[in-house]
């Protein structure tokens, strides 16, 4: 019962984190085409991501910790899905690393634009931010798929047939 409950909680946390990340991924093509006024106006000055940024990262960190704990629980229980749970954790971690390397530095730069001038190279910052968010979304999507497989796929017993 503990393992089933833990899997449910982790799937829900991962789904919540994924919802924020996939939202960014789906917006990527359109947002890369926006002009300076629309992109800066919504992203920087309009506060469009003021809640999803901090909440999204918090959800991803909590989901990653939960995935690691779930992998340990699955392993100690001898249940199926350990390798796929580890794969899920790895991809959520890859997404988080991509966010910290690509998106966070841009977020720091963007705080200067709220009341200050927008630099001439704003499009380069936009590209880095959008592709970083997209990479995080894609990594979480792969991680979530691995998690779902870990929960629904039963390993065959040794010597057994399908």
C-alpha cells in the first residue's frame, strides 16, 4: 500500500511540474516570432510568468526529490520499475540543470529590464530563455513517460513468457 500511495503522489507531483514545463514548450514556436514589445511586455514587464517561474521550479525540485525517494522505495521493495523510475529522475534532473544553466541567468538579466532599458541584443536573451524552457519541458516529458511506464509495466519473471 505504501508503494502504491508513493507512486500516486510522485505521478501527481511530476504531472504538475510537467504541466508548467510543457506549457513553455508548446508556446516556443509562437514566442520566438514575437517582436520586442510583445515578448518583453509579457515576459518581463507584464508578469505573465511571475507565478509559474518560482512555482514551476519548486514543483520540479520536489518532483525530483520524490522520484529519487520513490526509486529507493521501489528498489527496497523489490518491485518492478526501478530502472524506469531512475530514468525518470535523471530526465527531471536534466531538465532542471538545463533550466539553471540556460533560463536562470536570463531571468537575472531580465530583472534589469523591468524599469530599465531593453538592450539591443534582447532577441539573443529571448532565444536562450525560450530554448532553455523548451529543453526543460522536453526533458520532463521524457521523464514523465518513463515514470508512467515504471508504474504500468510489469517485468516478466525470469524464465517466463509473455
